[in-house]
C-alpha cells in the first residue's frame, strides 16, 4: 500500500534570513507515527538550511537514522517569488 504524508517545515534561508515554509510530501509503504514525523521535523525547524539540503537531510533522517523505508520525499517552497520543488527518490 502506498502511504503519503504531507507536513510543513519552516527553515531560514542562509543567504537573506527569510523564514520559508516548505511543504513536504513523504511517500512510503509503511506506517509512520505522526509523533515521529513531528519530532524529526523539530531537528530542522527554524535552522538555516537551503531547500536542497533540507530535502536530502529529511530523506536521510527518515531512511537511514530512523529506518523508515522512503520511496520519495518532495519539498516545495517559495523564496522571493520563485517556487522551488526538490524531489529525492529511493
């Protein structure tokens, strides 16, 4: 069964200090506790991160650190009027 989790992470742009809300979509075939998602997100909240790095680090956090098999993680954010989408597949 395919399961999709949607959540948000707010990070700070290292270049200009803007707070950016990223919409995150995580696709998997296992159940992930919402509390685990929220706890993992706290590791990134309000820290300086480029979106590309956030995407890689979220993937690593779920896949490697917490052993949740991830099929795909997608982040979507808008910075200075430009919408950016990053995708990390298994």
